[in-house]
C-alpha cells in the first residue's frame, strides 16, 4: 500500500430538487442528509462498493448503490415530509435492509410529535414488499438529535444528551443513560465506534460513544460512554475544551482517538483522546485561503482528517477537498471540485461530509445543499490514505502546505511563548520569584481566552519544578496554581519526578490538593506515597477528630483532608491502590493512622444516618437546597463546600468502602501484628456488619419508595422545561381530550391505583 495520500476524481451520486409544502420549513442544516451503510453481509461487501442512505427533505428515503449509481430501494414521502437528522440503515446477511428515520414534519404526525417519532422500513433487494412502522420514541419534552447504528443495535441520542438503546425490531427502549441529569447540555456531534476499530475502548466493551455538546456556559464538552455485551450503558469520563459554541465550525474524531476542533477563524487544534485524559496532540495552526466558517471535516486513519471547504469569496467556483495530517500539521493531498451549475447563481451552499467504515482506500460522501432549500447534490470522493502518520511523508509535504497556513500569527505566538519562558527561567535562576510570577501573569493576560499548548506547559513546569538536589530551589507557587486552575492543562507526566512528588518536596500542599480536581493522570503510587509522607509528619499528639475533612489553618492539611481527595479521585483504581500501599506502607503506625480516619468516616456516616430517627432515611433541612428551577434537591458536593469550617464533610460511603477494601487487602497483616490496632479492626468490623444489615433493610424498601423517587425525578425534569414550552403544551390540552371519549374510560378505572393504563390502536 502506498505511503502517499491522494484524492481521486469525485463523481456525482445523485441530485435532488423540490419545494417544501409543509406547515413550516425544516430547520435542518441542509436540504439532504446522507449516511453510509456498513453492511454486515460478506456477499454485499464483495459485490458492491457500498450503500448510502439518503434522506431528502420534501422527497423521501433512498438507498443508493454507489457502484451502479441507482436506488435499490426508495420510499417517496411527498413534499410535506421532512427529517430531523440523517436516516440510518442496518444491513443483514440476506440482502435485507432496515431503515430508520426521525420525522420532523408530516401530515401523519401531530404537531407535538416533531422530532420524536421514528419511522422504520424493512426492504429486501429481492422483493418489492414495503412496510412502514411508526413509533414515538421520546416524551414530548425531548427531541431526538440523531440515530446511530451499532452491530445488531440502534442508538438514539436526544438533544439533551440522553442515550437510548432501542430494539431494532420493535423500537422499544431497552436501556437508557442521561449523561448529566442535573446539567443542561446541547448535543453537537456524536461518534460511535465498535470495539473492533476503537483503540481507546475499555475492556469488555461492544461500542464506545463520544458525545460532543455545549454546556450552559457555551463550552465544548466531551463525554465518553461505553456499552457492553449486556446492553448496559456506562459513563467513562468527561472532558472540557476551551472553545465556545460561537467559534466552533466542526469537530472530528478517529477510531484511534485523534479528536480535532476546527474554528470559524481558521484555527485547527488536535487532541489525543483516551479513556482517562484529553491532551493536545500538536501545536494548533490556522488555515488560510479557505472559508472555514462553513467547512466540514471527517476523521480518516491515524491522525489524517478529510476537509471540505469553500474559498473565501461571495461566489465560489470550486470546493476544496483536502487531506491533512494533524500530527505534523501538513497538507497531504488537495483537490478542487468544480461547483455544480445548480449552485452557481445561488448563495453559498452548506457542506457535510460522511464516512462509512474507515479504511486506507475508501470513499466519503459530500452533501451540498442550497441554504434556501430546493437544490442539493451528493458526491462520492474516493481517497487513498496511509495507515499511519510518518515524519518522512510530512517533511516532503512542507512546501505545498505553506499556501494554506497563516504563518505570521503562529510565529508571533510562538515567539511570545519563548520570550515568557526565557523571562521566567532567568528570574527563577536568580531566585526572583515575584519577577517570574509577574512576567507570566502579564503574558497570560495578553493571551486571555487562548488554550495553553501542551509542550509550552510542559517546558514551563520543567522550569518551575526541576529535580531537587541538595537544596530545595525557590518555588513560584502562584504560577503552578494558575496552571492547575485551568482543568486539563497540567499532566503529571509533564514533571520528570511526578507532579505530586515535586510539589511535596516544595511543601506546596495547596497545589497538591488542587491537583486532584484538575489533573486526570495522577498515578496511584504517587498518591499513596504522598499519603504515607503526610501520615508521618502529622502531629502525634493531635486531638482533632478525623471523622471529617477539616480546613487547617496551616499549609499542611490534616490527614483526613488529603485522604478525602484520595478516596474521591475519579481515576483511582483498586489495583493501583493495593500496589501503592504494599510498596510504601512499611510502618504499622502509618497504617493505623490511615485506618483511624477510615473508621471515623464509617462511624460518622452511621451517626449522620441516625440524626432523623433510628435509621434517618430522610435528609435533614441542612442537606436540602432549591435548585435553579425552585425544586428541592439534596445538596450537592459542590454546595457542601460552602459549609462552615466546623461542619463535617464526609466522602461518599461507597468510595470509603471501596478504598477500605483495598486498604485491608494490602495492610491487614500489618494491623493484625500491631497490638494497638486490634481494637480498631474490631470497630471497623462492627461498622461493616451494621452497614451490611442496613443495606438489606433498604433493599426491602426499594419497591415501596421507588414511586416517590420517580415522582421527584419527574418534578425536577418538568421544572426545567421553559415556561413558553409549558404554555404551548397546556394550549394543546390532554391527548385524551383530542381523541374524545377517553376521559370516561379514565374515570372508570381511576381506582386501580399504581397500575398504568395504556391505549393501543391496531
């Protein structure tokens, strides 16, 4: 296979023209949606280049064969039907295909069903029989953002970032997961990878789902979710990128974990995505001679990305199609596609790229849509791309890349970074910490809003936290604190000896505690080593209670305060904790000090549970607060941080028990051989027995209390609906009133109680 990338001559797949006649024009980004079909049949793969599912607004659904350029199945729906998102098709081994589409408008739909109904067709290439099924998938307070295919399964993602696993036959919900139930998200792009192609998937995972969305502040948010063979959906991790909604043009993600963000000003940044962290891949660069505001990108192999963009002119004559290597920021191949005559006299068309199964030799589908609707075209773009990114190829493409890059801004920004690095290094070498901090603060203010590059932060930390010799060097704690305040900017691997060890050697315990909320790759060995070091320097005569995390007036935190960070650190693993404890806990007194804190938490948790009675199922008034919509909810951990210094802030009991299990696996024999710890072991055993008995009681109450929990969740969800939407729903009235006669039925069965009455029309 050639190591060079190339784009072959694109050819037109199909074109569509129509005039929408519905009650309102569809609010989609284009007049036509296209999505490649990944057929599972080996026969289909050997005889056809591929299938594309086309959803043309005010036209219908078409399954188009790329090899013959003809539709093998069509569903004409008329000028009054439109779609909310691209349709998806699942293939089978006997040339049978099932197509699913989310309907935005149709004469067959009620007004409140827009974006909530999925239509299904089952087509056989050897038969003309067609049968349509219509199912309302989500409640009227939600909208479907998109449908996605997983082998033998169908996923639906709502606009508010709720994932639904649907039965491919009945379209009934089999599993669901709300990414952030208490946070408002607006989904932007969704990427679904099977375990066979995804290199950053976790073990025992059938599929990995990446949801990119914008939070309430407009920041780009990434959420990783896994799906196992039992159809269970589990959140893996969440990351935030500094770009805001108004500057993002498009995003892409490859199966190898190369995530990129293309901005409207031409800036293009790439990141390496794993299940634990999102870190910059290379220095961001800016594109030139392209109108990137309407550009579209799609990830290929390795760090290669396909780009389609228009030239910066009011009447573009061509469409630039390019393959970029984001690891080295070079252009590998470029092709100019002449603008179709149907768009020559119209305003700038919208572009959308779609890829099927990513291979070294494959094809992409480019959809062109007139912004006013009516005209649209689909083009097949054959390409050839290397499997891996290589430096040799990047060097050979340096000259052709220059005309497509804005070099002045990059060189200026690089020069400013090197200057501030030099100023900080000189000041630190002379022992002038304040001068170094002022120089960095001045530069940071000048580049406010920009993301700090990975290599720059690494070089800066190497200047600030060099290896300690016989004497401890001066320490610019303010700069380190500023870097840690930018979550995701600092990585433990940036420091040669490890971030926690370097900070501990400088007695910077404030930054150590900040690291647990901003650094995602703290090794368990460094965490436990710091824990043991803190246990050794704690005053032996202290009488302060270790039942809760206390805010100490000195820089050195209480052992319970640091251990609180340890047990609640999201990326800590039981195996790593056991290995770290076995390596660093050598003194039984250190093990006893840690066990004393854990026992205090177990005892305090039981006491708090009994505050409102013998078992205290209900939270106290201090544990409740009204959310932003005026509904009473349990006080969050963040809100708990506002409590007074004397109040107890306990870590979650499941986290304490999990850490205690790892602790006992590693240190039980030490405590057993240490006579003063025997009473401590007995107390821990008593607490665990009590918690086990309490869990059995709660399990018996699950059925009786679940309706109240469901009712509260419903209240929280309904309170988040805007007033305008509530008024619109009230004006529509109850669905039974619209159908007539049903209220009498409801009245007749009103005494049934907790049972649910459903109506089925056949």
